[in-house]
C-alpha cells in the first residue's frame, strides 16, 4: 500500500483475483480442464493460421478472415488462461495494478476486434451465398484488407482511450476482484476516483462495438438461411443449413454472453452468473471456433492432409 494526497486515502498497488477459489477441492480439476482447453485452443488456431498462410488453395477472402480470427483467438486466449493456470498451481492470485490494467487492455482490445471481425466474416458469407455474381467485385483483396485492418484498428483505438483513462484512476479500500481475470467492470467498482464520465463514455463505446456488429451478423445469417431454404436439393439444403446454423449458434453464444455481462443492468440475479457467462466468451468460443469455422471445411481437411503427407515424406527421407 502507498499513501496518496487525495483525501489521505491508501492507494492499492495490487489486486487479488479470487477466480474459482471458492471451490478449493476442485482446483486440480479446474487446472487440468483449463490446461487441456488452452492446449487444444492454441493447437487448433495455430494449425488453421499455418494452413491458411502455407496453402495456396486457401488464399481466398473467407480463409483470409479465418486466418485473422485464428490469430486473434490465439492471442485472446493467451491474455487470460496462462495467468489463471498459474494461480491454480501456485495459489498466488495477486496481480499488480499495472499488470491488471495491461491484461484488461489486451482482453478488451481483442474482444472488440473479434466483434467487428465476426461481422466482416458474416458479410463475406452473405455476399458469397446471396450475391455470388458480385462476389469477386465486392470482396476483392483490397476490400478484405480494409475490413480486417478496420476491425483491428477499431478495437485498439476504442480500448486505448478507456485504458489510458483507467490508468489515471486511484484504487483504494477493497482490493479483491471476484473474477478470474481483470475485467473493466470489476476494476471500476474498486476505484475511489470519480468514474461517472468514464463509465458513460465506455458504455457508449461498448454499445457501438457490440450491437451494430451483432445486428449486422444476425441479419447476414438470416438472409443466408432464407437463401438456403430456396435450394432445390434436399441434401444440399441440409448440408448448407447445418454449416450456417452452427456458425450462427457460435455467434449468438459469443455476442449473447457479452451483451448479458456488459450491456444489461448489473442486478443481484445476474451478478453471480457473470463469471460463468465470461467463461463462454473467453474460453469456450476460442476453443470451438476453429472446429466450427475451419476444420469442418473440405478445403481445410484437404490442405491438412497434404501438409501431413509432406511431413511424412520429409521424415521418411530423413
């Protein structure tokens, strides 16, 4: 603790992330579960990114966006899970104020970017399925690059403003965060500074970064489903609908839990569930996105088969 000049209050220099510490008998189980999740998530996303970069047949707009998503998910998961895994092993749940704000920045930046990137991906699929004759013109390399770069830039600009503001706050009194990572909402509650204006501005940013991309994504998939229902082949319709519906379920899972945590009022009913909802958009969606978006695709399976054959040939020759 350090003394400050503002009202003779004591400034907090570190926080305690309570995480899932209220289940001490399950710590080893949680560690193994999240460790396997982290390994599978990183392996899947790195594999997809490697295939997209290496295989010429995957040099298309759809796989360009999937490569961006896989890169984002790898960083996104690494911003949260390694620190949580370490706390399970060492039982040291303390984190410095600066370290907490840094983690909050990377989480918020990557989550905001993913919202925009998912909307760009849904727009790409909408053009490909509903307006195939215009696809080459509307989704050329330049436009895809602008959409991807715009997603990353939007996320980092909005988050930088909030993080710089957060770094000026003074934290005093309670230093326990009832969460498994440094979340913006939890940090604001621990500040003894006037945060009313910052909360208002951040809420505006949150609404802009979540609702428009979500509505655009939802509308795109609704149009895609309507188009799929017009396919004369029952087998083709079922296959396309299965793929599209699985994409839509993941999108609703990601956006839905984020909306519940960050946009709905902080009530006594929802507060105990926020930690559970947070697991969905920080751990579950990065795990299943490679499976849903990429590894079920015939082109990705073929690229993976060719890559494994090349590796087998090199090993045999050695």
